[in-house]
């Protein structure tokens, strides 16, 4: 019994990192998971996988029942040792997932309540000892409301577009700054205005504006806050 209690998911600490596209969440979450030796959840990848499956199977992005069914039966797998890789029906699709087309489609699929409900338990199953760092839009508000620490990262839309541009160019992908600024504004509006789990900080989240912060500074700040929280709760 005692052992069951020790392994009860609610006692496994979660560090929830939420925020809009381009706020640095992905990079920061991965670094934090590495530094802590914790598990890592890229929840956006799940929405991207649903969108990719829909694009490939010809399911329309406004077909709520079709998308929910895809999300319920999603054959997705991640490789903890290689966070850039993701498998859809056994095939590696990491690069296709990161395209702007897929990100925009994911934002549309993610607005459907049935899709979110279908992915809920799958996300919670990532909570394993010794801890989980989870990246998304509703990690602190919906998926892990009892997270040990909730951080909401922001940055100006211009800075986020600049970061995205650099990321795409570094990968040798085509990108135009004007299109990215427009895409980011559209996605922010859709992710924030939707009825189902809109993008917003949890009331108990620490909001960090990263516009002028280095990645390392954000990671250090998060680690300090986490140590304080875990220390206090003991
Ligand atoms: O983090 P990302 O860019 O990979 O996410 C892609 C889209 O998925 C994003 O526009 C909104 C949606 N999303 C969501 O609604 N909830 C999450 N927890 C993660 C992503």
C-alpha cells in the first residue's frame, strides 16, 4: 500500500510550462527535463500528430467528429532519447510535424473540445517518477492543475516571429518574416479565443516575459522557483 502511495501520480511533481507559439517553451522545457532528469511531454506534438493524420487522410479540419475519432485512435509514439522524433503509425514524422502548415492545422484541431478530451488521459500518462516537465497551452490550467510549479512564458509577437524565423532557417526551411508575424497573430487569436481550454495563465502561474531574457536565464529562474516550491511543500 505504502508503495502504491509513493507511486500515486498525484505525488509525482509536474513542472508545467505554458505559453504562446515562439515563447521558447519547447527549448526551455527540454533543457529543464534534461537538467532535472525528469520526463518530458511535448503536448503540442500530440495536436500536431492529429492534424497530420487528418491532412494525410483527408479529414477536414472542421469535421469535429472525424477529428475526435482520429485523436481517440491515434497511433503515436515518442522516443524519449530523441525528442525531435515522433512516430505516426510507426513512421517517423518529426520533420513534417514542425512545418507551419501542420502547426496551423494543429491549432484548428486543438480548438475542438472532443479532440482535447480524447488526448487528456494520454497526456496525464506521461506523469511518471521522478517527475515531468510538460509543455503546452493548458498544462497548468487543465491537464495538471496540481502541478508543483506553473510557468507561463510570454514574449512580444515580433520577438516570437524572429525566433521562429531563425528556427526554420536553421533547419534549412523556407520562411518569410511577414508570413510568420501574420501566422503567429492568427494562432494567438485562435488559441486564446477558443472556448475549450483557451491559452491563458493559470491563476497561480508565474508569468515570465522572455523577450529580453536568454534561454539559460529562463532555465535558471525556473529551477530556482521549482527548488523553492518543492522545498516549501516538504
Ligand atoms: O506548441 P505547438 O506550437 O507545437 O502547438 C501546436 C498547436 O497545438 C498550437 O497552436 C495550439 C495547440 N495546442 C493546444 O491547444 N494545447 C496544447 N497543450 C498544446 C498545443
